[in-house]
C-alpha cells in the first residue's frame, strides 16, 4: 500500500519530490521510505535520488503489476480482485482453481508468460514473456450452459473495442472468437465452464493477445499489434481498456440486452456473408455464413438451401 502511494506521489509530480515531504505525508521514516524506493527499483522502476532535491520517477517497467492495473481503473466488477504471476502454466487452470474455491465474480488472473498456454480445440497458445496479454476472468452469470457462448462473443467485442480505443486499429472477429488484424490472427478467446446439472456455476473467459511480439517469433498467419501498427503498444493501457470494455459489455449481457452485443459482433465480423467450411466434431459443412443467433451459434446456409446452426468448431473462409 505504502509503495503504491509513493509511486502515486512520484507519478503525479513528474519531477523531484523531497524525501521529507513524501515521508511526512505517509507518516513513515526517511529510512523506511528509502527501503521502499529500493524495492521499487528492484521491481524495475527507474527512480533517481539527488541530494537536496529528492526522488524522481524516470520510467516504469513494462509489467502488468496489479497496482498498476488497478490505478485509475473505474470498473466496479471486472478486475476488482487481481492475481498476478510472472509465470504460470496457464491462467485458465489457476482461474479454474480459484473459481472452485469461490473466488468472486470479476476476479482476474494475469500472467506475464505461460508455459502451457491453452488455445481452442486442444491447441497451444504461445505466450512469450512480457510480449502479450494473457488473462483469465471468472464470471458467475445466472445462465444455462447453452447460453455461455454469448460470453465469448461479448469478450471478442470487448477486445476489438479496446484495441480500437488504445491502438486506433480496426480488428475483425472470425467466428466464434478469433481476433484478426489485416487478415492475420492477433488474439484469441477460450471459454471454459464449471456447471452443476443444468446451471452454470462459473465461467472462465481466457483472452490471449499478441501485443509486442516480434515477427520472427510468430507463426505463419499470425501477427501482433506492434507489427501491424509499426510501433510498440502499451500493454497496461490496453489491458485496462479491455477490462472497462468487458465490464460494459458484460453489463449489457446481465441486463438481457444481448441483441446489442450481437449487433456489435456483426459489425466486427469477418465471417458473415462469406462462404465457409465449418469443421466441428459432429460434421463438416460448407455454405454461406448468414448470421449469429441469440445463443452465439453460427447460422450457415448449406447448398441444399437448409440453414444449419453450428455451436463450436473451426471455420475456414473460402473466399
Ligand atoms: C484460441 O484462439 O485458440 C484461444 C486462445 C486463448 C489464449 C488465452 S491466453 C490466456 C488464457 N490462458 C490460456 O491458457 N489460454 C487463454
């Protein structure tokens, strides 16, 4: 707490602040202040100390520290409780464990890297350290399991909105939840659910974004915000905006205004009105992607003229 307050002081002043002043305001000794400053320096904050002038914050580390995420974050639910890790196998497993133990709705798990990042359909999500945003969010909506896919759609909308706001880039969604930029994948969403009989107990929304990844470390067909924008992106600002957008879209969902989420999803969609091949565990179908319905399912008009609804699977755009 004290360290956060010291940081706040230094950030607001953007110049030298006398040690006496900070110590006095926080009612701590000069030695205690010095110790806190050393700890801040150890975690990457560049703080210079000049006799008679005091301390000055030169730069902050590129880290998603919880106190930085919470700073000036005005959400009421999303990210109110944050678990931060330098390294985790997967934020999904940690969030699942926390959810099972009763962690409140809105609890956020963030990691700087994942050693076993999980993608959809059993794939791996490459999570290089300090390059991306890797998070899992615990939600406890009062819904039936078949309504859960809408949470994925609303998360995809939140991602596109946040990227637009922070990076001024126009992303698109490939059904159900791949985030594309200039026809290259830059993010994905994985949703897992814990349900009891016919009621959802909680849902984990996992979001992975390639933010400052270098081209040479990206697989073919993938890119990062930095590569497409031509300059690095502030991961912290992006994450904060993402939490705000998740909160506003989740609030629409809770007010049963799913129609508004779907309308936004349609605007961001790169799948609708395309000829698609859908590979699901049940069947392979080919046809025209027509719409998403209120459950988040994709409606595909196959060549016989029938419209089929797909709830999960891999989509390939034919043209
Ligand atoms: C996909 O497009 O296949 C979904 C990728 C989801 C990746 C994120 S990164 C944070 C969270 N933890 C994981 O292990 N996976 C999700």
